């Protein structure tokens, strides 16, 4: 048997056809962008959609953390900025995303997580996408203030084994005691109500203007009810994304 075996040629042609079909499908998915306050489950949804539609999930936070843990010079700079609680400059994040979107697996379809975060980033993304004709699909996961507070402040952590509970959604069998080792549960520092209020305010201040910017650009923004169970939200997102 040689390399020019007819079946091999045929399967190569079949594979090329399959890849073209896959790319057409991805083109239809476009650039998926998710907005939502802390506790809305954005990260989970972004990962889920990526998996279900077979497109990459691109998280700028993950990319930066990877650089930090790899200890590259970029990572060291990123760590210094993040440790001061400051935002990574737009130019930097834009460049990172633009480079990632040039990879072949992004051709037409991908889910963005944590980007764009400012008007400047939204404008840069708009330019990147219109350069290659990729459509944006923007979702805003809407969760009421009280629901966010309930979800995040209801969280309890076992300091011994790390199990996470939620006194409203997933309570321990006995009040405030870990099911596994009966250790008294604790509240994480960043889940304290005053910290959550601050995180929500930061979100409102940063993200509202980005959504406004996109609407000014005549971009449709689909609102999704974030009080639904995660599987329901995921179903709605996929339904909208795969609608003809
Ligand atoms: Zn425990």
C-alpha cells in the first residue's frame, strides 16, 4: 500500500469538505459576547456554549493568569498591575485578543469571556471583526440586585476541605456545618456584602457604557433572564445562536 491509495485521497477530500462545512457553521456562530454582573454565571455559560457549538472559549482572565503562572516578563508586568487592583491597559488586552483571534480555530466562531470591558476595547473589537466580516452576537445576562446579593452572600466555605455551599441554593444538611467533616462554615472575604456591593458598582460603571456603545453601533443585544437555572440559560443562548 502506498500513500497515493485512492481511499486516502477520498478521505482527504471528505475531510476538506467537512472542514469547510464546520467553518460555515462557525461563521454562523460568529463572535459571541456575554455580559452579566458578578454571580451571573458568565464563565460557566461561556465554557458551555463553546463546548456545545465546538468553538473556542476565549477568556482574557485565563490568558493573563496563564502568563502570570508561566512567569514570563508579560506575566510579571500583568501581576504588578493586577496586584494594585488596576485594569490592564486597553492596548495590551486588545493586542492579546487580536493575536488569539488570528489562530485558525477562531475562523468565524468563538466565545469571548471578560472582553470587551471598556468602550475602547469594544471599538477595537468592532474593527477587528468588521475586517474579516465576522458578526457579533451580544448577550446580557440580567440578574436583579437582590438575586446577586443572595447568590454571592449565601456562599459558605468549609475552611477544612474547601467544599462550597450556598445557604439558599445548596445548603448543608445541618445549619452552618460541613456535611463531610462537621467543620463550622465560613464566609469568604470577597463574598462579604460590602465587597459584593462594590463589585456590582464597578461592573455597572464599566459595563453599562460598553453595552451603550454597542447599541449606538446598531448592534442587537439579547437580554437573557439570569434568574433561570444555568441549564435553561444555556438552552436559550444556544437556541438564539443556532437560529437561522
Ligand atoms: Zn468540610
